[in-house]
C-alpha cells in the first residue's frame, strides 16, 4: 500500500485548517478564547496540524514558494507542544487573529487560478 501523499494533498490540508481557524475565530475576543478551553484546544490543535503538514511538503515545493514563511509555520508546533503550560495567550490570540488569516491569503494567492482551494482531495 502506498501512503505517499503529494504536496498538493498537504497544501489542501493546510488551507482547510487555516480556513477553519479563520472561520471559528471571526467573532472571538481574547477573553472568550481564555474562557473557552475547548475552543483554545481546538485552535492549538489546528495550528499543530498546519505545522505538521507544512513539514511534509517537499523541499523543492518550499523552495519554489519561498515567499511563504514555512519556518514560521512549522515553528509553531514546537512552541505549542513544548511550552504548552506557559504559552502566552496574547501571542496565540495575535497569531490566530492576524497571522493565520494573512497566511491563508498568501497560500490561496498561490492558487488563485486553480481548483486546489475548493477541491476535496
């Protein structure tokens, strides 16, 4: 059985997770994120998934799209996983509300004339 997945597969997964975060953080302020443990855990999980999937892209793909800050994407995982007990909620909130939507636009712009953003893989 071949479990190899393509760069297209991983980009699609990244886009899905970015869209999920943007959609579910639209009307959330920092107080709500702090109060709602399930929401916070869900957002952190999605950030980890984004990071993991960005690591699975081929080096060639990342080099061809060097304008995307891949290092920042996969650097999130280590901060979340290894510093979970001491995460700065202000940084997490800023990432969710500012950086994630910006990243989504950057990645969607790579595929503005293709079906990858709307196609299920």
